[in-house]
């Protein structure tokens, strides 16, 4: 038992500033660090999208200050086509990796998973600390490509071969930019692998007495399922990134076919396969989509249940559906590759599970919607964003049915239809999940309430704005508007420019509405109304049973014991219409009465 | 050691305890092995994909003697690891330390033979980029896969030395030896995939 002393020693509450706030072992601090990183990354990504939208709508207009970012990329503030692609790549990479993965999974998961299972911390706090700092370094490496060499890579967040492997002959940023990109993402993989390891062991091993698996809240289940995906998906992207780096630095040709001619020059590389990269990337990439969205499904269900004052129609169905999403997500990755030139039979084989995966997604949404039916939903910023999540998930998901079929996807794949699809179903939906979680858990994290009026304004502007931006994308796609063009000079694209202008205006306004959120977040953190008590939403799960904000060891030396299923609402107890998981009180449930 | 050792001492009586009746450290090692399996699988899939798609794939190996000796040594090291663990479980600290060190020594011999083989191939003109027998991809995938494996062996040797010494000093116990053993057996198992796929398939006719 010698280990006890050692662990307890380095696990006592830290006193120095560095140990407390910077290199902290406390999962709550690490969660907040992840959140801060995601917040910064989200605004960087958003500004990039502003630049891109302005350029698409008003091609010759100078964007003041852009020339400071890159003299060659944006001479006089007007971006070159290459620089447009570079900004697009950074927008995608930052948003998918450093926002949609870090915020709902790493940030909220780190903060609340151990508390929700009743643990004092994760089992491997040092790994947890490394997980954040490796991710942070990964972000810095990615950002450094803005100033190093000839700018960031222009290959898109998918970094398709052979563009990613031939070097600077393929355009600005394809030399050093790609190496920095691959280094950054390789590091990111390491960070998330360490995180996933902690999440899985926390969920399975550190549950308090009485917390059986089915008594875990849906959020805990969602984070657990996500970490299972993270453990296997990031482990594939990491070697892929290393091979890309080898192609660059050592001169191998894993991803470059022989005798490739670029700019009338035969490339020295020979013999690899361009398709191979897509296989490796999408084997990671599709689970990654679910890594972004499944925590949102959990968070939104958790929040809706609390505000509906009744459990979901079926707790188990939601859990099994999320699990099915995770398993199926590995079998569908080829639907990203229908136009890649792989065997058409493969397309068929990947199309079928893609259609099957819509079943668990639909079940999740139907359970949520039918549970809402007839409930007296408490309207607040968190529940509004949860509804917005469902709306976006459905609206974006419906176009997935079209894209799942190779015959239609071949027409739509390279158009704005796909851009609209994934922005709604995993971008905006996951963002709304993050917002909902922020409004909901803010009082627990800080002890203060966020401003509800600003929150509701933020919701309605974002909700209407997101539809104004991304619905026309589908129309543009059907009209044949190609993706990744920096300007629309062809005759058939000219009439669509007014639509692009509308989208750009909507994007600028919706982006500006996010500043309301930022103001609300910062202002409420320091000057917001104090939370009335430890459980302002009258919720049942363990995070609401402890002090606000939770003490270093989460429960102040006490050991919660769990007596109830996670969502005992609509019951009659001494405190109201709910009974907390930790309350030993015997209650009469509605089902008892019937 | 139990779950108690991994969390703060005073809280542990209240936890449900580890799932699957195995300690958290061991469970974490299994999770690491799952992730690492994916990494190796990705590399082997890359190799298979390229090998199938390349007409002039070289078959440079003429003898299996060296790789057979290496395999024998690595398999033996798994056995010595097991004997070490059994001694540790039986409380025989001296024997457990001795067998752990023997395992590390076998690992060092394996690494030595492997590096010697690398140097021979490099001597014949094989690099990451080209080789005298056919497509340059052979060298790239050979050095990547065996390099990844050799990295694992090297990390394993260091871990064996550190854990062995600290076990002798009383800082680690039999459970730590077992967790390390899991890793070592995994490295061994991966080698059993590398040998047929990378060596035997590329034997000259």
C-alpha cells in the first residue's frame, strides 16, 4: 500500500500558482483550460470564416488589415486564390479539432465526468495534465504556420494526397505548412488518446457506491462512448500524420503515385497510393464526426430532461443508440470517398451502413422529441440551445440521406450542398451543444448565473442566423455551385453571387452575435448574479449535489452514495418534484401510482 | 495493490471498485494496447495496400535464419517475463528481479540483432527511398514498421530496467510487473504479425 502515500502526497490541494492554475492536476482546472483553448480557437476560426465570406461575396474588396497577416497572400488586403484556400484549411482544422473536439468532449467531459460518477479525480492526473498541454502545443504549432514559411497549408482539413505529400511545388504552404499541420494534428492525437484513456477508466472504475452503469447520466454515457471512439480513431490518424511527415522530410512516397507531373515536372516521388491517405484519414475522420456530435447528444438530453421535469421516454434506448452510432461510425467512412475513384462496389458497400446509421440517429432525435411532447418545458438559454441543437441536427441530417447514396453524392459531392450538410449537422449542432452546456453548467463552474436576457438574444440571433447561412448552401449546391472556389467567374455561377452576398451578411451578423456570448461569459464570470444555491436548475445528478464551485476533491472529503436512477423528476419528494441521486429518500414515482 | 492505490486513500472504500475485477493500471494498459493495436494495424494495412498495388515489389530476403533467431529470442523473453511475474507473485523478490533483468537482456540482444540486420540492409544500398531490388516503397514500409516495433522494444527495455530496479527497491510491486508484462507480451505479439507479413512474404523464391 506504499502507493497510497505517494499518490495522496502529490494529490493534496496545490498551493503555488503554477500548480494551481497552469500545470494543474485537477480535472476541473484542466477542463476549464480546454474550454478556454476552444473559446480562443472558435473565435480565430470564426474570424477566418468572415474573411472567406467577405472575399466570396465581394471579390475585389480589400479587407483592411489582412495584408498584415500575409503580405504575399493578401497584397493590399485582397486575398489571392491560394490564400483563400489556406484560410479555409485553417478554418476547418481549427474548428473540427480544436473546437468541436475539445469543447464538448475534453472540456465539459474533464470537468463533469469525474463529478458525475462521484470520483475525486481521474485515475491518471498526470496523463490528464499532459493531455491538455500537448493539445495546447499542437494549437501553437498550427498557429505558427501563419507566420512561418509561405503560410499555412492549402489542402483543406482533409489534406488529400498527393497535394499533401509533394511539397512546395503544389503551392504555398505545401512545404513547411503541411509539416506543421501534420505535426500539430499528430500531437493533438496524442493528447486525445491520453484523455480517452482517462475517460474510460474514470467511467468504469471510479464510480461511487450505488452508481451502476445504468444510473450514469446520459452525459457520462456520451463522454464514455466518445472516448471509446477517440481511443481507436486517433490511434490511426497519428501514424498517418507521421507517414505524411516522412514523405516530406525523408522523401518517401507513401502517398504519391509514380510519375506524377506537376508544372511540367515529373516528381521525384514514385510508387505510393493517393487513395491510401483517404482510407487512413476517413477511417479516423468519420468517427471524428461522431466524436464531435455524441457529447452534444448527451449534453442536450441531460439539459432537456432537467428542464422538462421528466426523464426521456427510454434511457436505455438513447444509450444503445449512441453506442450503435459509435460502432457504425467505423463502417461508413467510405461514403466520404464515393468520388475518389475507388471500386464502385465499395461505394455500394459503404452506402448501406451509411443508410443504416441514420436509424440510431433518428431514434435519438425521436426519443428526444416525443419526450418533449406534452412536457412543460422550462424555457431558458440552455433549453433553447438544446432545442436548437435538435433542429440543426435534423435539418442537417436530412440531407445526409441524399448524400449517403453514391448516385446522388457523385453530383453533389464537390458542391456547397455538402458544405451546408456538415456545417449544420456537426458544426452548428455541436456548437449549440457547447452553448447549451455553457449556459447550463456555468453556475456550477463559477458560482454565478449567466445573463438570461443576453442568452436568449444570443440564441435567437444564432438560430435564425445559422439557418440563413447554411440553408442557402443547399440551394447553391443543387444549382451546381462548386466548393473551394475563391471567386465565381463562370457564367453559370455569376447569377448565384447575390445568394453569396446574402450569406455573407448573415455570417457577419451571426458572428457578431457571438460577441454577445463572449461578453455575457466574461461579464457573468466576474459580475454576474450569484447563483441562488448549489442546485439552481433543481437537477438530480451528482454535480449539483456538491458545493459551488466544487472543492478540490469534488465532494469535500465526503463520499456520495447513489440511491436513484439519474433522472427522478416528476416525483413527490421533500424538496420538490425531483429527488437527487444522492438523496436516500424513498419516493413515490409516477409509475408507482399507475 | 487494489483500486485504493490509485485514488486518494480515504475515498476508496466507497467506490464500486474496478470493473472486470482488474486494477485500473492494468485496465489502462489494456486500453493502451487497444490503441496501439490500431496504430500497428494502420501501418500494416498501409504496407499491404502498397504491396498489393505495386508490380515490382522486391523479395530481398534469402534466409530466415536471422529473423528466426530474433523471433526465438523475443518469444523466450516473453517466457522469462512470465517466470519473473510468477516469482513476484510467489514473493520471491530476488528471482523476480533476476528474471526481469534477463528479459531486458534478451530484449537488448533482440534490438542488437535487429540493428545489425538494418545496417546490413543499408550496406546493400537499401534506404527509406530506394533499394537495389525494386520499388523504394519496400524500404520505406520496412523501416517504418520495424522501426515502430523497435521503438516499442526500446521503450520496453527501459521500462523493464526501471521497473525492475524500483521493484527491487520496494517502490513497485508484483502488479506493476504484471502490467509491464502485458506490454512486453503485446510487443512480442506484434512481432508475430510482422514476421510473416514483412519477412516471410518477401523471401526470395
